[in-house]
C-alpha cells in the first residue's frame, strides 16, 4: 500500500489527478482488507478535496463501494467521512440516513457514542421532539449496559421538556436492565427524579418496581439480566420455582439453592422497607418544618433605564398635591 500511496502522491504533485485516482483504484483491486483501508481513506479524501460537490453522484458511488466490502470493525471512519461529505455538499435527509446506517452497522461497543452523536445532529436540524425516535431505536438495539445509560439521557431530555410522566415511563422501562445491587447509579438517578418531581405514590411505585427487579435478578443470579420483558410481576411469578421440586425425601427439606434464594429475597425486602420508612419520616419532618423565607430587593439592573426615568419624573413633579391633571394633560406634559 505504501508504494501505491507514494505513486499517487507523485502524480498529484504534478497535477495528474485522474491518473492518481486510477492508481488508487488499481491498489484497491490488489490489496484486501484491512490493508486497503489506508488507500480508500486517501482516495476519498483527495477526491473530495479535488472536486467537492461538483461530482456528487460519483463521490457517493465511491463511498458506497468502499463500505460494501468493509468489515464492521473498520467502517466507522468511512461512515463518518461519508456523512461529512453528504452534510457539506448533499442533502440533510441523506446525511441523517447515513448516520442511522452507521449506528446499525459499526461494532456494538462503539454504537453508544455514535447514537449520542446522532441525537445531537437530529436535534440540531429537526428539533428536540424528533430525537425521541432515535432514543427509542437506540434503547432497542444497544446492549443492556448502554441501554441503561441511554434511558437516563432520554429521561433528562423529557424532564427538560416538562414531560414528567414520559420520563418516569422511560425509567421504569430501563429498570429491567438495572440490577439494584450493581447498577447503583441508575436507581440513585430515579430516586433523585422522584424526590424532585414525584409524590408519595410514585415513590412507592418506584420501590415496588425495585423490589420486583431485585427479586428477579436474585432468582437468575446477580450477573444475569432480567430479559427484555417489561412485565416484571408476571416474569417473577413465572420464574418462581416449584417448591415441591425442592423436597428431599419424606422430611420435606429444601435444597440449599431454595434457602439461599429465600434469604436474598428477605434481605432485599427488609432493606427496602427500612429505606422507605426513613424517606417517609424525612418527608414528614420536611412538611412540619418552618420555612424561613428571606425577602431580597429586586436588582435595579433588571429594569434597565426604566427606574432612572421614573425617578427623574418623580423629582420633576410639582410638590403641590392639590393639582390634579387628566390623562391628556399628563401626556402633554
């Protein structure tokens, strides 16, 4: 590849641009991936630098040809070049389509950051409301860890728009991926959300969901996911083991697995009950506490020149309070 690049560079320095492009194409036909990646990047960069938007269709064909055989772990750089080319010289709608393709075809570990970039671009060109489609698609396609983080970003967006019920629904949906023993930050964020925007009923519902998810993870093991089913209660009922299957002999003794599972559930219920009692007691104390409201003067700069003009008019007004002027006289004055 280095020989091809040096030869193409020599041709470009002597202004033989088309011959240089043919040299690039010859090198592309000779080398497989990943060795051909550098040739493609130089070829596309020089083509865009030379023609810009003058040969838009030819440029699109080159990008599509490069991506057709490119492995997913090497395609991110080419997709971003393609998006930038379409954004600068093509159509906004096509550039958004390219970003959507990028999020679905690159490696799974890089998709979260790409979806965040996609959301920012959609917000820039179409507004905040259109980002909902991107968020929902991202949550459905990302892994559990990235889906949790995307749910929190989606929640922040809806909260800023004042859509509290939608934000709560998103948190509830994302909770199926969040093990309370491991995903402490997720449940802390939901806790802070309910303190700021919820009431006692919504807080109780959050605790109920947390208990259900914790019981589900306890049955499946702390490292396993709860699955993609949103019906937590139903999943818990279906996952409960048949107690008759754990009987040993005529004495009816349970196995160690059953006792350990029951112990985990009891500990979780005690911890959550204590947490709910502490929070409720704190809420009652806050309600009974006297709030000292401090009054502060409104800054004069808030009103601009209006205060200065009012003071000048007050000084210019006659001291005699007996004189009463009508509206017309005041305007004339």
